[in-house]
């Protein structure tokens, strides 16, 4: 399939995430980095790159243009704890052109 079309790369990045609360209240012996671990889940779920090219094409971007901010409450669950974060999410929309995907360089055998 030809790749010669305009595209858009849409990226979501977390500008700030403020810890609000967690349930159940962590007992003694809960991991000290629990807040960070749960924040990692927030990032994993929200920080994405989306491009509008056909399969097998990459969106080669020109320059970032449109930036928008949204604030939302994000709830994550790690199997034990449910945490809420107030997240400021930045959305970058960048126009570009679709190009055929380049073959990745073969990895050297160690």
C-alpha cells in the first residue's frame, strides 16, 4: 500500500500528576515506592503515540504545532490498591507525511 499521504502524529504526555488518595489505606509493610509504582501505571495507560498512517508506514513529522492540555482524574488499580491521581495531560498534534517503514537494523549476535 502506498504511503504517500498526509498524516498526523498525536502524542499524549503527562505534564503533572498529583497523588490524591489510595484505597485501601496501605498497611505497615506496604512498598515504600507504592505511590511511584501506581504512578507508573498511570503513565503506562495514558502516555501514548498515535499516528494516522496506513499499516507499514511511519509518520515522519514536520514540526509540533498544536498543543492542548486537559485535566482529569485517573484511577488505577494494581491488583491490591486503587489510587486516584489528578493528571494534566498534554496532547501534541503534529502534521507529517507517511513514509514506508525502514527495516530495523539486524541485531548483532552476541
